[in-house]
């Protein structure tokens, strides 16, 4: 089935037992999707910490905003959460839990 919108064209296909997995596409899609998941995890951790600190938070993709008077505090939170996220053995965990 094809769905045309003003922005894009979507192709939908019903999954069947005969549906094949496109391994090469899966392999090339993994790295950017994985990095995006890390970026979004960092943003979510930052948003929750800002909320706990009483700061207003807005964000899109990898850009975070708050009121000018709170920038220094958000700056500190962003860095703390970045370190907290990347202190974890993320790549090692992926390798241990991989199912391919």
C-alpha cells in the first residue's frame, strides 16, 4: 500500500512468513539509529533533571533551551547527564546482548 502525503510517500507492506529481512539495509541503518537513541537518552535524562531542578526545558533533536537566567544551571546538568550516560559500558552491553 502506498500513502502519499504533502511531505512524503510512505510504502507499507504486510509482513508475511515470506517477507525477507534486508540484512544490508539493517546493517547500514543500525549505526545512525543507535547514535540517535543515545542522543535522545541524553536529552531525556537532561529534561528530567531540569524538571527536578525546577528549570523550564525545551528541546528538539540535540538542541536544548531554557530561560537565559537558567542557562548556567542547564549547562551543568547537560554535562552531568552526558557523563552519567557515557560512564556506562554501552557498546560492551550491545555486544553482550546482541541477537545476530
